[in-house]
C-alpha cells in the first residue's frame, strides 16, 4: 500500500484542518495559505494526481466535485460570485499532486488571473 497523499491525510484528519464538507467521495477544507477572504479546497478521496490524469471512469466524480464546490460556495455566502480553479502541472502552479478545486471568493477577482 502506498503512502497517503497530503490531502488524504487531511481528509482522514491525520493532519488537523477546518473541514467544511465531507462525504464518501470528497471533502472540502480551508486553504492554509488563503489567496482571498474565502479560499477552500475541494478534494476527491481518490488520490487522482491531477486533472490531466482523469479517465472516463472519473467523469461522475469530477461532476460531483464541481457540484460540491458550488454548494460550499453557497454555504460560505459567496452570493456575489466566486472563482473555481484547477491547477495542472508545474507550469500551472500545481503544488500538491492530488487533484483539487480551489474555491476563491469574498472579493472581486481580477482578470487575467495569471
């Protein structure tokens, strides 16, 4: 059995975090280095390294992650809008090799984002 990823440890509460949502497929928690007043991460329990590793069998899971991202945004009161971000790979600034969706809100976002 391979070692758990950082995000698996967080979802399993081996590493303390502020979980705001969890179910049998995923969990959501506050980012420890927030880039906006509200910054949550929605993470699948399955250790999928990144969105580029997605296979056809993951389509339902990815849809679930986006639904939960919108649910936690609603619960956080992000009624004026929010941004969902998935970083992929080194040039995409992905720092943890476990797929996750950033939910950013609580202030106006600028464009372009990079």
